């Protein structure tokens, strides 16, 4: 009868190490899941109370809102027809941008300043939203850990600010304000943030997806 060979000392040492690695990975997974569940997500205004909708309108009338808008559907990640070159937006994306711009006009943009990231997809989105050439700002493209600071530096008292930017920038804002960033914002969605210039504090009011504007404003 053949004897089963005993494990070598090296193999015996490897087993506890592998076990520790597995335990550490499971603990990390549990912690990440717990943190994601515990951290609140920005509310979608169509699923919010009428109080939050009213707050958006009130803060907008006071000129206290900074709206961070993600660019329209990008051509290089879509099968839809491109508006022109692949670094821009799609034809359907252009149509959505125009609709979102109309909704901002319904809110009122007489006391609103508008800037955009200089990348083609954001520039096209902004220009079609507001039917004119929108001034670009480099900080809306290179935004990591700086976008809120730069937004306040470019916001005038009692004037709203609309900024066409990127999903990573919007997630950076949510992270900075202690919200979950597990969801990638939809194309042309707007993250509405109120800013109190007296206390220099921010509060997320909520997110409006392109298809939800009318529903939000009717509440």
C-alpha cells in the first residue's frame, strides 16, 4: 500500500497565509458593502416629497443653486448616429440636450451664469442646450477634488450657476458631500446643489434625469 506523502513544511506555511488572505478579502467586501448601504444616495426628485421639489424652486428663485449637468450621450460609447466626429455627442443626445435646455429656461435663466467643460461632448451639449456658444472652463474637465471650490469661485451672489461637466466630476461632488457614488449619473442628468454663501456650505437637493423634468416640476 502506498503511503500518502506528508505535506512539506513550506506547504504547511502556505495554507494559513491563503486562509488569512481569503478572510481579509471577505472582511473588505463586507466593509465595502456596509459602507455603500449606510451612505445615502442623492435623491431623485421624481421620487422625493413635494417639499424637496418646492425647495428646489425656492432656492432657484433666490439664485442659490449650482446645477451640475452631465454631457449628452457620447458618440464613442454608443451605436447611435454621431452628430459629427466620434469625440462628440450623438444625434439623439443632441435632441435630449435641447429638451433639457428648454426645461432650464422654464425654471428661468435670466439670473443664471453658464459654463462648460471644453471637451467636445460637453461643449456641444451646452451649445445645444442654450442655443448659443457657451464659455468653456478647463476646471470643469480637470475636476478631481477641486470642482466645488472652483464652482464657488465662479458663482455670483443671487445668481444660479449651470455647469456642463462629466460623470466623474459629479461623482466627485457626491463623494465630497458624503453621498454614495455607486450609481453613475445618466447622460444629461442634473445634480442640483444649493450653496449658502454666508456659511459657505453645500446641500444636495437632488438629481433630475432628462426624462423626469416635467414630472419633477409638476409636483
